[in-house]
C-alpha cells in the first residue's frame, strides 16, 4: 500500500492571472508547475493548512475562497490527494523560498507550462471558469 499524502493548493487570482510555482531541482517532480501550498498537518483543516503553507513558503497572507477541485494521483512516492482552492492575496507579495520560479499566468493560458499531474484537473477547471 502506497503512502497517502494529503495536500492543498492555492489558485491565487489577481487581475485575471493565477499565481503558479515551478518546483525546484531539490523537490520531487522537479521543473513541474503547481499551485503553491503543501501538506495538511494533523488537526488542520485544508483552509488552515493553505494559509499556513502560503505564509511559510511564499511569505504572504491569503484569503481562502471557493473550492476548485479535489483529485488523487498516484506517483512513485505515494498517492497524493490535492484539494485546490481559489484564493486572494491579503498581505505581502509572494516571494521565492522553495520553488525555482513563481509566475502570474493569465488564467486562460495556464496550459502554457508543464503542470504536475495532480494539478491538471484544477488547471482545466480554472481555464473553463475564466473562459466563460
């Protein structure tokens, strides 16, 4: 039985663009893009985990909004269940601490980068949401 890993991601929206982060060479899935976030710790709600992870990883505060998607994907290292939420910045500008790059990508052009497989269903949903 593979390890189950529960994570959250933030699709931070600003002026029709979405904050996207590229995984660094030291991370699993190096070079892949993802919505920033991280693991849900024991006793945390997904929303609490997302606020904490954004403060730790990108040094900014967010307001967690509507649920976008929850997906599971099996990787070599375990089964990742990713819950993605829309979010807005409350305080601070995202800063690189762990990722190799962060970029504001127009919501309708999200498929212009190479996403981690677990993020793709949320990417598709966000592109549909912004196309209408």
